């Protein structure tokens, strides 16, 4: 399976409406080529409102949103109160450095589901309506002035299946040369 690292699922969420936060649940079902069953962002073509307005025929590279729970810890230290699903993610993990993964990495979630990482989530100004100042905390600048996107990663579903809190996350990186994640 290539370079494999392991982590755990610590939260699963979905929402059938286009709202900022998603409802935490016990289990979600990933559908191959579509996303999370019952989630407003599931589909073969773009589902995010701004992307639909720009070109509704583009493929949906944002079927499943994942955030590392360590980000919640970092935000708590900075005075923000966030938990699973509140930043719009479908899956919260621990033990995997999601932002460091190359494009094309496959994440094996639980006993069956597999997603492929497509890129970084690019948070929008809506995030400040959830908690003022959060956008700046999730998009700091590096020493060269470049934006660093910390709001998680996006993926597409290759193999469907159920995902629950406590499920293992196995990381399968693609062969080199690796392509760094960019916003999608």
C-alpha cells in the first residue's frame, strides 16, 4: 500500500442543507463518486453555491471535507470554541497530518471506505460570522507573505462505506514525485 500512517476518526458530520456547520452524528455513509449520503455537498458536479454559480458542470472535487482535530486544539488555545462539524467538515481525525499530505493520497476510513485527497479547503468570509477573527486564524501568512490554508482538506470518494467515530484512518501516499496540495 505504499507509505502507510495511521490515525483515528474522532467525529463524523453531515447536513442536508447549505449551512456553515454540520450536524454531528454516529455514522456517515460515503457513496462512491458522490460524497456523504444526505449531505448538501454530495454530487458528481460542484455543489458549493459559489462554484455552482460560476460553472455548474465542473466536477465536484469537494465531496468530503476532513479536518484534523489538532486544529481544534490550536484554535482553542487561541480562544476559539470549535468542535467536530462546526467548521463544516464531514470527518474529523486525529493522528494524521492532513495538511502535509500530497495530492492523490488515499485515506482508508474504517473497514471499507476510501477517499482521495484533491486539495485544501479555502475558507470564505462566512467563517467570521461563526466566530469573529476565525478566517484570519485559519489563513495566516508565512514568512514570505503567502497564505497558509489550515481549514482542512477536500476529497472525493473512491470506495463507499460507513465511517464511525473510532474508526482507523490509514494513509496511502501516491508514488513520488508528490504534488503539494492547493486550494480546490
